[in-house]
C-alpha cells in the first residue's frame, strides 16, 4: 500500500517581497466582521457584516442603551462607549469562547 499526500511548500519569505494586506489596494474584499451578541443566560445572535461600522450600527439597533458590551481594543468600537458600558479585551492576554464560536460560524459558511 502506498500513501501519498499533497504537500504545499511555502515560498521564501523575503522582506522586500512582502505584501501589506492592511492596505486597501492589497485586500480582496472578502473580509467580514463577525459580531456575537449574547444575552446572559439567553440566546446568541451571530451576525457577519461587511465592516466594523456596519457591525456597530447592528449592535446599536439590537442592544439596549446602558448594556455592558465586551469588545476588543480596536478603535472602531470606540463610538459605542457613548451608549453602552464598554469593557475592553486584550486578545494577547485573553482568548474568548466567542472567537471560537466565530471561527465555527465562519467555517460553516
């Protein structure tokens, strides 16, 4: 019996050939912002939006003012602090189950 597997050899990573994917001209447009809204002891609603601005508008449409919201430290969530009690999460220190949930959601679509 012979077993084979397709292997991918990564190309050399030369600094002068790197592409900065943060720049708009180097983006594919397939990026989504996934938001998980979860009521304590209640339902979970997951929404995939085109941008963080769209996600913030969805949050403001669905979540009552004064609610505690947990978000990462991205500047795009700063506008929510006017209406909500914001708690910030540093991803390098703490990994949430919400991220794992988002990963499962993204792979299923």
